[in-house]
C-alpha cells in the first residue's frame, strides 16, 4: 500500500478548495448574467454549483463578496488579454491600437460588459467600480498614452485616458448589445488616432 505524502495531501486539499471556489464563481457568473444580481439568490447559486450553503460561506462572506470576486476575475481576464496581444510590440502607437482591439474583443465575451460596466457600478458603487473595472485597463491605457505621447503633460495624459476609457466602455456596451463590431471598432480606433494626433501637436 502506498501512503500519500503529507505535502501531496495538503496540495490536494488546496486544489479541492480552489475547485469549489471556481464552481461557485462559475455558477454565480452564469446566474448574474442571466437574471441580474438582485434576482439571484444564494440558494440558486449553491444548487447550480452543486455545493452546500456552508461551502459558499466558507469561501465568501456573502453574495456581494462572491459577486466582487466574479467581477475581479473578469477584469483580470481583460487585462491579461491586452497584455498578451501587446507583449511583443515595441511601437507605442501600434501597441495602443492593438490593445484597443484586444480590450473590445475581451469585453465581448458574453455577459462580461454587463457585469463590469452596468452591474458593478449598481452593486458596488461607482467608486469601487472605477477601481475594479478600470484598474488594469485604465492603467494600461494611460501607460500606453504616456509612451506614445512623450511630450504631453501628466494632466493631459490623465484627462485623455479618462475620456478614452469612457469611449471604450461605451463602445464595448454597444457591441455587446448587438452593434456591428467592425463599425464600432473602426470608430473607436479613429477616435484614438485623433486623440494621439492632437496630443502630439499634429491635429488632423
């Protein structure tokens, strides 16, 4: 008989905890997207995840914390998609353009735009929504603008990033709600190009 090593046992327990947490988050995400946060109850979530109510409260204080964890995971996925698309690009302007498309594609995952752009502000408040949904994407955009527009001041970069972030989010929502992807992506890229041209001192 083979006796499992203590280290392997601990790792297995950790994997089980991670799996249960992922089950809860996956089930909650599907219900939040289908029914909305307010109309989704914790009994539905644990039933869909095939876990006990105790398991839910072992991993999360309650529904709000579970919702927050789901949305953090979604926002992190967007950030990873942008990083992956721009990793090997050395031209700042090209990285901004490619990153812009990567953001819009990542936000077009079914349910993601609703969760991050509509439900997060309603459930968690606009302050936390800004930190959660803009933390990675906004920082990446601002960094890209700073590299592409070295002569622009910090205030101008901040303002441009804020305005473009709002435009990106509106574009993502429009696509998610059935707008033609090509039309909206091209329009967003045109806005981005004009913002870069203006800030560089060469308006079109």
